[in-house]
C-alpha cells in the first residue's frame, strides 16, 4: 500500500502510527480520511465543458446550443464565441461560468452548454 505525501510539506516519508499518518520531516499528523476528503474536493473543483475538456479562468469557449436569454426576445446562437471566462466553483444553480457575451452583456452560463475553443 502506498502512503500519500504529507499535505503540509509534500514530502514522501509518511509512515503510519496507529490510525494516524505522520510526516517525520515537519511532524504533521493527519488521518487517512482527511486525505480522502482532500482528494475528493480537488476532483470536484475541476469544471469540464460539454465534451470533457478541463476549463480554466481566461479560456475562450463556444456555445453548442441555442440558449434562450431570460428577459430578452433574442437568444444566444450556436457557435457564439465567448472570451475570457471566469469559473465559479461554488455555483449552487449550475451556472458555473461568469462571462460577457457580445450583444448581451454580462451573464452566467452552464459549462454543459459550451465547449472549449
């Protein structure tokens, strides 16, 4: 079984002491459950587009579906390119991209309706 690196100093000299994992370099102690939670949080914080590409702040994306805009009679058409997106990792409503769409202004989009340009 391979033990994880120390979360405090990232050294690989970790050893087990009962239920705890210990780093002899910085004397940091933690449980294996804390390591599992940290790894799950890292995986959940990554935002992907509709085809599975990882998105990052500042990327340009293209809309893959006509999107109706609430309060407007027009819609965002397929193929509309949106530059300089900002990702919202704590979005509760699923709109995890904050951006400015030409002709519409600032708005939030769902990553499932865009692909990386």
